[in-house]
């Protein structure tokens, strides 16, 4: 999926738009999504879906998969949001809620207020994710580095971002090649075989990845690397008047609705 995301950032319709404008627009909506209620958050989700899928022409399937994968982490946190424990000695009965477990020492139940908290949290998560995906799927990584440089982020942080970004692709490529080699030799067959071969893959993956990363370091040194990776200078890009007007007008409408609610 990482390679598909990287490919989409270079092929969408918004790839040449100003990265500062995209990051600023998404940041304002992210702030709205975090501070407002479910109604405005639902509007932000729909609006950012229009910007990302319809305007920028990001594949709908990729957008949906990213949302599902991200929301799966939210699903894992539901027990912490919904379940409450109470000592049986402290009262023993619950006022309102669904009783799940009752023992001599404690009670486990879902209070009625938990459903509202779950819904509010879900809408906030979806709204914030939609803002983040707008930048992630429409802005190439070098443009993100330009924004960081424009914001006067320390150069060491930018260099770490470049190195980690490259390391992720080295790791994925190495893992894919090793998995393909195992399958060609008859590996990854049967449950026990998959467990054994996966363990071998994990052990050897780190060694091979570090070897490729060492070769990358040698390549940088041979090309005159001087202990600093300087990102390209920021280049201003033109944002069509239509997009400027729509973003300002839409944000103003959200602000008015927030005051009205």
C-alpha cells in the first residue's frame, strides 16, 4: 500500500498545487474537526471526501482501504471507551447500562452514556483522518519537505524524515523479495510452514535491510555527501481562484454553523 500511496501523490490532479496551501487548508479543517461537534465533523468528512476523491481524482478504493485500516485501530480501543468496572462492595448495582459480567468482587458493564462517547469519538476520528489523508494522498514527499523547511523546522528533523522514508521502502522491497524467494522454493505452505518461514524471514530481514542501507550510505558518500541532506528550495505554485474561493467560503460556512449551533 505504501508504494501505491507514493504513486498516487505523483499522479493526482492536486500534485502541482501549492503544498503550503494544501497543508494550511487541511490544518484549519483539522482544528475544526477536533474542536467541533458531530454535525460539523460529518460535514468535514463529506467535504474532504469531495476534495480528495472527486477533485483530486484519488482512487476511491485506496481511500476506502486507508479509512478501514485506520478505523480498525479505533475499533481496538472500543473496550477501553465502553467498558466500566465497579467493585461489588461499593454498591453492587448499576443505575443505567448493560451488565456483562457479575462476580462476587466486581461488575463489568456498559453504561448508556458510553454509546454517545463512542459516536462522538468515531466522528472526530473520521473527520481528522479525512483532513490528514487529503495532504497525504495529494502531496508528494519532496513537497512536504519543502513545507517543513518553509516552517523553519530544524534541518536534522528533515534529514531524519528523508532517511526514514527511504528506509521504509528498503524494508518493504527487501521483505517482498525474500517472501517471493521463499514461495519459489516451496515455502509458506501449511500453517506450521508459514509460522516457521515467517520467523526465518523476520530474522533475516533486518540483516538484509541494514546491508542495503549500508550500500545506500556508501552511494551517498561517493556522490559527495557532506553530512547534510539539503532539500530543494521552496517553489511557489499557483492555486486556481476557484479552489481558493471554495476553501475560504466553505471554511466560513463551517465557522458560521459552529456559532449558530
